[in-house]
C-alpha cells in the first residue's frame, strides 16, 4: 500500500501538475517488490509503462493536430485545391501504414471543413475516403459513426450526384461490415429517412423507412404526405401499399405498428376497426391472419388467405400492384406456391389452383366397379 507524505498531500491539494516523484521501495511499497516509479499529475498516479504509452499517444495526436492546423490555415487562405491534394496525400500515407484512426480523423475533419467552405466535389471526395477507411478497418456501425456519416450527408447538396454516390457508399460500408443486413444497416436507413422527411422528399423517406423498424415515424410521415399531396379518398391507399411492402420484406411487427399508428392518428380516419373504407379492413384482417399463421394457428391458412382476397377483391383491384404484393405475401406466410412460368394471372391463378387442389385432396376417389367373372 502506498503511503504518501504530508508534503505530497499538500501538493495534491494545491493541484500542482506534472510533479515527478521517485519513491524508494522501503518507504512506498512492499520490500519484496522492485522499486516502482510513479508520476503525480494532479490527483492521478501512473506507472512508467503506462505513462510512456500516454506520451506516445499524445505525440501522435499532437502531430495530427499540427498537420490539421496547417491544412486548416491553407483552406482559410482559399487554397482549396492545394489543401485537398494534401489531404489525399496524407490519407494514402496513413492508409498504407494502416494508421486507420489517424486516417479517419483526417478525412472526416477535411471533408467537413471543405464542405463548410462550399467545396462540394473536394469535400465529397474526402467523405468517400472516410467511408473507405471504415470499410478497410472493418469498423462496425456505432452511434458515433452514424452521427458522423449523417453530418457529412447533410452538408452535401440535395439531389447532387455526389450525395447519391455517398449514400450508396455508406450503405455498402454497413453491408460489408454487417453481412446479415443485406439492404444496409437499419440505423443508417432510419436516419436517412428522417433527413429526407425534413427535406420533404417523401419518396426517398418512405423507401428508407421501409428498411428500418421505425413504424411510428413512418406512419407520421405518411399522414403528412397524405394530407399535403393526397385526396381524402386516398387515405387508405397510402397505408395499404406500405403495409404490403413491409410484409413482402418479412417485417410483420413494423407493418403492424405502422398500420396502428396511421389509423389511430390520421384525422380523416374514424375510430376502428372496423372502418368505413373496405381496404383498411382488408389490411387489418390480413395482419391478423399473418399473426395467426406465425403463432401456429389456422391449419387451412391458404384457404383463409384466398377467401380474404376473394371477399375484398374490388378493393384490391384499385391498384394493380397489390396483386403482386399479395402474391409474395401469400408465398411468405400462407404457403402459396409460386406462380407458373408458363402463364396465368399471378395471385388469382394461384388461388384458383389452390382451391382446385384442396377439393381434389378432400374428395375421395370414385369407387371402381367390380369385375364380373366371365365364364
């Protein structure tokens, strides 16, 4: 156990920094242990080995900060091309030496600084290099990385080719480090959906909402979209297509949250279910049937699905794309066979064929007449 003198305690209390104290083994630690050098920096004490690592880290950090200071000064003078080339040179040097932490800080700060000075092409180039470092170093998705990715994304001009390339590269990074997320990480999709929503780009916002789990956010965006750009008679169309697409992506839970939030919060939809609009009722019964199938119920699930589609056929035919969605949903959740390649009308053809097969299985074969003996 280390025993500190009253003089040392006085120095600690006065917060006098960077005092080096070499204590002898007889007075500081157990005699069986070798002499240990400790350093007092305010109220913290570090062994020599740890202090050496800290000094090395500080030198590296100081070196990066000095370089960044020179680059910042270059940008402030308006020498954007020179600064951009210096950033690229340092990036390739760090990348070749596998100094990924330095490369990340360099490319991110450079991209941010150049974009702040309206240097779109140069800033976007460094932003793409930043994503390359994340991929090369196999750095997984984290809140910090997503926040940084979105900060650069917001600085890029809307609808610019650079922004589109950046989105694709960012999603590719998340798919590379998270192979299970075949469409990109849901956290990134969620943040992109929110930004596009604020920019009133509802098409892109809706697309990215479909690839995350934010059902409440998606429903709120759809309500705003329907009120601003839709007719009162179309309030059911907005939610129906979205629920169908969620189910085609095998995301039943988010489909249900989106449906419930939309129907409960939309000012043009009365309390329900049941609702006055048949399509809303169809979607509700479809969600119940899907949930029933997933919990192991409804042994005749194909029949349930086919009858449901037959009853609400007039509502389903309001949009030709619904048949394609429902055909896929039937295959995923209800055991519907895929459509025949030779022809047929997709979902309706499958439903008819399923009915016929069911009747053939339930109907016993006709009795064969007994052969009479012929003399």
